[in-house]
């Protein structure tokens, strides 16, 4: 490193990101023991990053650099790790410690793993929270066997598309969903149960992966869940007051389970372990990184704010900040 400072996104107060988020020059941090310094080559912008800047996470301390996902090269740390291309996600990156929307990131040495050799830095960074969340959700509803069907609500989103791939990887059949009446998908604007019974020959779904968090849809999906089925959800954000109702009699008599998942409590070490588990599947072509990527120069503040706006607006293309000062 020829400099002791770096460019990073910073916010010193919570509020509309267009007002509070700035590209700033800050010192490259000192390296504690058992940590490594990663030169960030690419980092993804997730909806949680936008929400973090705008004040949705009370635990976030200020001033702060946001960002949870990253891919880059280790430039300081244990001698055997120098030069390794790594990826990472999750933990408290961007909340109570500085995150990845910067040129450098300090992480515990056991909080990163070597990235798949067939992915670019941008592709690796795009996988983080999506595959971390999907992997943790699929783990929650296991065991899943080859004859099982799994309903994925929000199957076109980052977490949903990753979940579809992971379900296929274990040999089960994902049932994708749509609001547009796609003949190959479950139409979530209509009653789910008869559609699911038709696609599963009356068997029903062994599990539901809910990435949407909508009360009406929750009730319909829970009703369609088979006996002994597991339902996992990661959000209630689309429901005013976060209140959900269901038929408790049907729920307990049919031995169903509802599970919650808060990815912000998954440590960076646990995230690294999950990514390490997925790496061989990426290298074998069994899992695919998001294909639709928009790459934005980290140093271009207006382009970065535009990318944040796209994420807030639900853009399909994954917004990736790239460090071109390498």
C-alpha cells in the first residue's frame, strides 16, 4: 500500500441516504491480532445497507461505513494468507464495525474464505447475503429429501433465486412463484392450495421459504403447507404493524412449524463457513452467481447514490461497487 488513507462511504447520522451518505477519505485501519486486511475489489449493495443508512437498525453506531458483502485480496495478515482472493458476508459489517463499501476492510482471519476460482470479484461479491440468507433458510427447514416440494415466495429476488438453486442442489423440487400468471409458477394472487396440489399430485409442500413477509400471502402459504411442514421467514416488512394471523387449530393438529431467521445475528465466521461449504458447488457449476450486475465506481459519489436508489427501488440488477484504485 502506497497510502495510509482510503476512500470509503461514510454516514455520521442516519437519514435519507442522498443527504447523509458521502464518499470520504479515512485512515486505513490498524490491524488487530488474528485479523487480516482485505483490499476490497468489489462489494454489493443490499436492501439492508440502504435501510441501515436510513436508520432501520438501532444497533448501528456512528460514524460508520456500510456494506456487508465483499470480495478482494488479503494484503496484510497471517503470512500464509497474503495474496489470497477471498469473499465474505454478514456478521456486523456496517453495523457496529465498518463495512465493505470502502477500499479496505479489516476482518477476523477466520471470517473470510477463498472465493470460487471460476468467479470474478464482482460475481463473488454479488453472492454474499443472498446465498448466506438462502443457505440459512434451507438449513432451517431441513431435512429436505429428493421427493419433497418446497414453495419459494419471492423466488425472483436475490434470496429467492439462491434458494431455488440450493433446493435443486439437494435434489428436491422448488415451486417458484409469480404475480403475473406465469404458467410454470404458482400465481400468488390466487388461492395457493389447489395450484400446489395440482403440481405436487396432492402431496403438498414440505417447506415454505418466505422472503416476502406479506400477511395475506403468509396465511395462504401456511394453509398449503403439508403435515409436519416447516415454514421459515426473514421479514415482515410488507405488513403494517407486523401482525400475522393464522388458523391455530389447523397449525397444531397438523404438526406444522414456523421459524424465524435474523441474518444480522449470523456471525462473520458462521457466514464464512457457509460460503466455504458452497464454494465447491459454484466451482462445479451446480450454483450460479447472479448474472445481471451493474458495476459502479466506488469513488463516484453520484453514481454510488444512484446505485443505492436503484436498490431501494427494487432494481433487478445487482448493484456492485468496484474499487478501480488498484
